C-alpha cells in the first residue's frame, strides 16, 4: 500500500515537473515568512497583537494561494485526456494510453494535432504483448508486420534503422487472448506451417498505425513490444503479480531507451545536415538570380544556370583541378566588361560559354 501511494506521489511530481506548481509551492512559504520577519523586525507592539495579525493574514492569503494551486492542477489535467510526461529538453513525450485500441488511436490523434509532427519525429508504440512459446518472456521485438484480426487488414511499417531487436509479426485483437484461444489462433491462422515463426498478440498496435498514418510516414512509426506472457494471465511467474509485470517492463525499458537515444542522435545529425543543405540551396538561388539579372535572362535561363551551379559545385574533379567557381567566373566576366550583358542576345552567348566551361 505504501509503495503504491509513493508511486502515485512520484507520478504527480513528474507530471508537475515542468510547470509553475512546484516552484510556487516552495516560493510562497519562503516569501511570506521573509516578509513577516522583515515587517515585525521594524515594528514595536504587543506580541499577542502581532500573532493575531499574522494568523489573520494567513487566513486571508491561504484560500487565495490554494485557489491558484487547484486551478493550476485542473489546467494540467485538462491539457490532455491522458497522462503525458516529457523529458527536460521536451524531445521525448510519453503518453500512457492503457490497453485499448480506441484510447490509443485517440491519444495519437490528440497529441499529433496539438503539436504537428515534422519529418524528424517518430511515433513509437512501446507496450506489452503475448507471444508464442518460442519467444522468452521479457524479449523486446520490433514489429515488421501488423494485422488487424477484426477485418484482416495488414500494415507494414518501414524499418530503415539499425536496431538490436528481434523482428516479429503482430496481430491486434479486440480483447485479451487466453492460452486456449491464442493456441487455436496459432494452429488455424497464424504461422500454422512454421512453428518457429515469431508471433505476437496485442490490442492496440494496428489502431495506432492507422491513426498515426495521418500524421507520420511509415518509416516514422516503430512498434516495440515486450513479451510478458504466452497468451495467459495464469502463468506461475505472473499470476496476479503487477510487480512482476513492472519488473519485466522496466528491464526492457533500458534497452528501448538506449535505442531511442540513438534515434535522437541520428535526428540531431540529420537536422544539422538539413540546415547545411538549406544554406547551400539559398546560396545557389542567390547566385542564380545574380547571373540571371546580369544576363537579362528569363526564368528558363535562371533554371539552367541553377543546374550548372549545382553540377559545378558537386563535381569534385573540377574543383580539384584548380578550375574557378561560378562566382570566380562572374568576377572574370565583370572585370572584362562583359557583365552586365549589353542585351539578351549577348546574355545567351555568355550562357553558352558558361555551359561549355562547366561541362
């Protein structure tokens, strides 16, 4: 009982970690105590009267402070229909949805609408599942195929990243599967011809994929499942043991967290590369516009110049051979008095010379 209460307190503290509530709880008593000490230090009066004045001020101010704290907590609860936790840099958001396809799909839609994901974001479904007996309890699997058993629809997340997990197929059922029904499903539908085939069962993965498909590309959605049983809730090691379930998920979380950190590192690297590419594209566009104006060129000529600049910039052999850049050629023509061109005909002639020099 004590452990559960402490766990609830810890969860509330984590929820309030990035809000004003915790600093407010600490600051208000310190500020009030400091103000009262400073005030009474410079006053001379009846100690009983001072004490009465202190309690009167507390009686007036305490309801006001309590109302602020309660309003802050209510606002925190109303921000989401689910428990949401974030890291210090707000790079990772954890949303606890529970074992329900509708709840999971709603959480994906709600979070993705509040903050629209970009090309560098990932949707990771991390949760428990049942697995075939050839998969040990505690194994973390990355799902490469999702099947919705209600209608037989199948989805294939793109796995483009190196990972340390085993890959498996996952089937999403509308209800929890016991050992008998799970075994019947395996014998009849899934992997009946291959006893070594890794099969997983859960309730929400297919729904999460369908909801996430409106906001994420297939390569941005990853489904990591931890095998906690083999299609039954009555195994000796897990029967009625929420603590044992938590231990399995906690051990698997370390491996998953390491993988997520690798994804974050890769995302930061890709962001830097995209910034460099954007700066390069801006330089190319400015240079193409400069040539276009100097040559009295049309938009078609500008597009041709842009292609020549890109080709010349990416051609390492020409750069290494000591040939000038397009900027160098522009200064060369300008010093020779040929730029700006006299007319459009002269501009076309210079453009042909440039094409010959580039190619």
